[in-house]
């Protein structure tokens, strides 16, 4: 039977990137095998939230080389759970407990029972875990699973109650928000739609995490308009340059310096026998005629536009 190809390890991944405590559990392996397994565990941890399927393949590869190491089986349990392989995840969680002697993932075990359509067993796992002292984060996870299992059984009032009992004890924003959103779902199921909407709004469900910021570059149109008012030819439009380049009688603009010099000599117009240089007035109009309208700028504004499942 051919062995399936191993998933590719990223070039920047090294065995030393594995957590020290996890790396210590690989000491029973040879150095080369330990490095090989550690690299796949790093990849599994890196990908579990963004590409669970690939993470699962890396965990399976690690298990083929170190199936008796608890942290390796734990990686397989977590990635199997992330991909919805609840039967496999449940089996692996129990294997980890047998190998390590520690019940580290009761919430995942209970939720796997729910995923397999066995809410009563999920409630048994939750009740057993709640019989011991738990950190707040783990208590939140178990409560969410318990509420879901109650809802699966049609016990919607009890599903709401278990969430509301824990809410007062939770201070951290994100766990509290998750509890509030599940509470809103339970209220909705009970027909208390206005309360559910108020809870969702208070939890911030409809608020984006980051407000979209639009940066607009405005070309200096004011300067161009000032230039047009002063009589200077606007250089911003390519159209004027093209139209002026077709006929090459552009040497004629050379009298323009005389145009600009004329206003300086106008105060000396006391001897009025010199009206001849006034011919230059018609020459200024043909050049400025195509550039009366200022350039228009079109701005394309683009605005870019997560839920827990229990």
C-alpha cells in the first residue's frame, strides 16, 4: 500500500518554533524524527484557523511518526474538530486523556457529542467537568455547549438560563460578547424579539471592528484656477499640449513676452505716439481659448466591507 504524500512545510518553519513544553514531550523520539514531527506540529498550529484541512493533514502526518505522544494526538484532535470530523476528534480527545492523565478539552468532547447528535451525552460531559474548579474561559466554553445541547433538546428556557447565570461572573469583553450573542439567539427562539435585538446591539454585533477610512487625494485645482485668472496658460491638461503641437507655428508665442512687458511700459504712456505694439492683444486669445475650462478629476472611492457557532 502506497504511503500518501506528506504535506509541504513552509520554508520559514523550523522545529525550534514549537512551544518548549510541547517540544519536551518529543524527547522520546530520535533527533531527526523529533524535528520532523515538530515541523508538522508548527504547521498544524499555524493553519488551523485559516486552512483547517491542511492543518489536519499536517497533524495526521505527525501522528504517523509519533502516534504515542500526547501532544501529537492532541493536535490531531483539535484539527479534526476544526474540520467537523467529530467522531475522530472525540476519539482523539479521549486518547489524549488516556496518554496524559489530564482532561484538557471537556468542552470539545461535549461539543463533539452534540455534533454526533447526542445532546444528552454532551450534558453528561459538561456536568462532570463542572464538578471541578474551572478557569473562567473554560467555564464559558462549557456553558455555551450546555446551552446548545439544551436547545437541541427543545429546553429553550433552560438554555437561556444557563447563559444568564454565568454572565455576571464574566468580565472579559470577548467571552462576555459571545455569551450575549448566544443569549440573544435563545431570546429569539422564545419569541422575545425586541429583547434579542437590544442584546445584540449592546453586544456590538452590528458594529464593524474597524471603521473604513477613505483617503482622498485632491489635485491642486485652486492653483490652476488662479493661473487661469491671471492669464497664464494652464499646463495641467494634455489636450492643450496636443492641439498646440499639430501646427508648428508656435514660434509666434514669442511676442508674448512683449505682451507681459507692455503692462510695465503702460505707465510710461505719457507720450502717446506709440500705439503700434497694441497688435499683440489678438495673439493672446487663440492660445488661452482651449484652456478656459479647468481640469476635472474623477475620484473612485472604494470602501471595504465573523460569528461563533455553537
